[in-house]
């Protein structure tokens, strides 16, 4: 899941890197498994725009 911390990658790119062909499906599965959206995960991880 380190790809989700790279703000240079879109969520579509992250989903594709994880083997998903549909961003909506990736977001649903991610949210169900982790209890937060991919964007929420990025915010909670503490990665700032200036860190990348």
C-alpha cells in the first residue's frame, strides 16, 4: 500500500498498480478492507504535499 502515500500517483494509478482495472471497484474494496477511503488513508498517513 505504499503507492497510496505517493501523492504524485492518482488513485486510478494506485488501483491499476494493485491489479484493479476500475477505480470505483478499487475504492470500494480498499474502504471495505481498511475502513477508510484511499484518500482518507493518505490524509491519515501524514504525508504532506511537500514530502514527495
